[in-house]
C-alpha cells in the first residue's frame, strides 16, 4: 500500500468523523499549546495564563454540550427544532458543524479505540464544567500565581484530556493510556507548591504508589489480552465464552482463574484512582500536602472519570451465558466487600483528624465506597436472568437505575465537594491555616464570610445525606438499587446495613467542622476577616445546586437526563 493510498483511506474513511467527535479534546490541546506560546511570546504579565485556560475550556465545554444536545434532541434524525431547547441545540450544532454522519452516529471511532455515545458525552460534559469552576476558583484564590500559571494550567488541562479519553475508552490499551494521562500530570500538581516539604513528600508518595499501581494494572491488561486474544472491550465476553468451551466458572478452571487474576490486577489501578481500601494510602497525605484547589480537582474529576471507565469495563463481561453469570457474581460480591471496607475505614479515620483537608480526604475515601455500591448492585442485577421472577424489562430498568444513581451521585458530589474545598482554599488565604480550630467563630465575621459558613453547612449536610439537599436524594437512589439487588443475593443486605451505619457515623465528624464555625467562641487574638464579596458570590453560585438538586424541579431534570443516558448503555 502506498502512502497516498493510506492518506486517501484516512480522509475518506473514519478520520473526518473522528475529528468531528474529538474536536473538544483538540481544542484543549490547542489551549495547552497556547499556554506555552503565550509565555514565550507575550509574557505572563500581558496575557495571564488563567484566561487562556478558561477560554479554551469554555469553548471545549460548549462543543461537548452541542454534541450532547444534538443526540438528546434527536436533531441528527429529524433535523427539526420545535422547542427553545432544540433551537439552541440546532444553533450550536450549526456553529460546530455537527453532522448526522459524524456526531449524530453513535459508535466507535479512531478504529474503535474510543466510543462515542451518550454515556461518554455526559461524563465529558461534567468534567469540563468542573474544570471551568476549578479554574475560576484559582483566579479568585491566586494559586497559582502569574509566573507559575502556564505550568499549572498545562498540567490541569493535560490531566483533563486524559480523563476525557478514559471515559470513552473502548480498548484495553486506551484504558491504560487514559489512566496514565490523567495520573501523571496530577503527580506534579500535588507537588506544585514549591518550597514546601510536606507538598514534595506528598507528591513523592503519590508517584511511588501510582507507579506501582500502574505496573500491576498493565500486567493485568496483558493477562486479559493474552487469555482472550483481543484488546477490544465489546469482544471480551464473547472471547471468554469461547475460551471456556462450555465449562463452568470455578477455581479449578485455568482460563477462569487467569482471567479473574487479570481483572483483579486491572481493578487495582481503578482502586488506586478511586482511593478505595486497601489502595487509599496516598490520598490523605496527597490531599494534605497539595493546595486545596488541587485536592478539590483530584477528589471529583479523577473519581468521575474512573467510575465511568469502571462501569464500561465491567459491562464488557455482560451476556446470558452461565460462565459470565459466575464471573459477574464474583466481581459484584468482591466490590461490595471493598465498598464496605472503604466506607468504614474512611469514616472512622476521619474522626481523629484536625486538618480539614485531611478530614475531607478520608471523606472522599468513604464516598468512593458509597458510589462503588452502585457498581456492585449493577453487576448483581444484570445477572438476574439466572434468578426466577425477574423479567427482561425489569432487569433493563433496574440496571439503568443503578447507573443512573451513580451518575446522579457524581453530579451532586461535584458541587458539594467543590464547595468544601473552595471554602478551605478561601479561608486559608484569610486565616493562614487549614486546621479545624482556625474556623472557630467564623460566622461572626463579615457577610461574605457568613456566606462561606452557610455554604459549608450545605456541603457538609449534603455529604452526610440529609434532606433537603442533593446528597440525600443521591444516596437514596444508590440505596434503592442495592435494595433491589438484595432480592437477588444476600450479600447486598450486608452492604446496605454497613452503608446505613456509616451514614450515621459520618455525621459526627462533619458536625465538628460546623460546630467550630457556628458554635465555638471566636479567638480574641484573631484579626478581622474580610472575605471579598466576589468570592462570596462564587461560593453562593456553586453551593446553590446542592439545594436545587435535592428540592427543586432541577432534580427531576437531572434524573431524567441520567436515566436517558444510562438506558443507552443497555440497548
């Protein structure tokens, strides 16, 4: 084949469609290049790096929003806009030159290395929205400064590109590439506060644990590819059935044991990114040593991308065959055990913490356990055909509900964790401390500081899962899925009981922070804190969704959208 034939094949084949779908990632890559060129040509004083990063992320966000609405409103099929929402979607589709053959066509692209569907678009959209809010926070808090801005935002956007690749991975190699692309920049971001021993030590621990987890994960991927003879996720289940030759799934079968070993090694990589027990050791040190802005980014973005990838990876082993039934039950119970350990250790370890960032790190570990419940329930429910009394429509509906609960939880978690870390970052600039004792009596300060305290109250109550905040409804959805799964396997009852007990336990340490803010007396030697009004406005804007997602029509809108997206995974 000549070079000209290769080029013609790319131009007339998959490449134009792939570029149309991949345009938001290309925009982020262009923003990274601009960040480097701006410093070289104009200097950081004339064009601050934060505005380049913010503009590039906003354009990429708009592009993904246009793609999502193009599919959701069926403009790719009808081409007619009847409502204001559809009219907006049509205008965006025209601005980004979306076509029915490109974005309107669901399926693999880049030779099926990546998947383009509503599930991928939902997570790409959430990730970019979160990065926009994080960049806005860094502008308000002043970390990073102008000199370090290009480096910091290059790492931030580079990690985001890796996350966007991860949520659409359709190949075992893309799983590893996505995980590593979002991990490596985050190592440098944790140690970005130069001159601080604690920050450098945290980054070193993060790198060491990350390298070990990556090695184990890569070996697991090689085992899966070696035993099944394919790297494509959609082919894994079929190849496993073929390899088993009708034999039952069990510890005496070499192929089954090898595959399980490979999957467990891959799950080590996921557990590291999700800070699940027993691969959570890096999390408290990294969060405490890093800037609060970085901690907030890692606590939400990496979890959202990793959970999306975890769901796609595990659903690759779906099928009606008996051998797949045994594999899914084994994985579902195993994940339930990890969820119980993560919730319990995270909540109990948080009791003794005096540093707010370290407390929130253990809270992150616990919430990863809560979210893992939905994945465990999903695996048990999708296996329901082997159990009498469940129709195909019930299995489809409850499987979608489990994924819907996970998506809703992540959407609420985005705002409540961002609020918590934002308040820590802002108060750090005012009190020069991140200890709980430094928050004593803050509610008696100026109106903007009072607003920070109120936002923290909303975030903490939502993290516990109290009504009427979004965290209550998010936990209710996941608990409901586990309850339905309990009809299929008794282990889900244990998982539900442990989760309920941990929800009660968590109330104590969250209330410690609120007690310091609202009840404890203010230190006499403290100087007056004058939180800027603009900062208070930002906190109010990101705290408002915590309430709206729990007690407003927005709750129903997000639920319907999440359910629509989840159902597309099981068609």
